[in-house]
C-alpha cells in the first residue's frame, strides 16, 4: 500500500502557525504532492531505527560492556523482547528492525568520517 501526503503543505502550515497545528498553508506556498514507495518507507524506518539503536547503546551500554558489538547485541535483544517502541519516547509505527551488522556498519561509517 502506498501512502500519499502533502509533505510541503504540512511543513508550511506548521511553520506558518508556529504551534504545530495543521492549518492550511500560507498563501503562495507550494504544496507539491509527495508519494513514497513502500521500499523507501522501509529504508527510512530502518535508518531511524539504526540511529535510535545507536543512541540506546550510548545511553545504556557504552563503557559498560566489553566492546561495541556486545552492547549492540544487548540493545537488539531488548528490542526483540520488548518491541521497537522502546527506542523512541513516542510510538511511530514506522520503524523497521535493523540487523546487528547494519548498525555496526553505520557506526564504522561515523568513525571513518570523524
């Protein structure tokens, strides 16, 4: 199933209002239609989950485990037991569970760029 929404219209409306409401966009604001294919939605959800897994590792396990792999394994085990919603303070419903090697690859890319 494909989701269709007016991303620019929503962003323009929330920026114009300043209160986060979804009032109509300001006059002259482009409200182009954005259609995300399911594969892109999955990629975005998995990318967000990777970032949240890294954040959970840093907050809960960094410096407390033998190495990064052990800490990430503990985070992913906790996610498998309790669900992806534990990674975020709110329920998004769009996160996709990453594998250990995908999270480790993201950390390695950060290390190489730093």
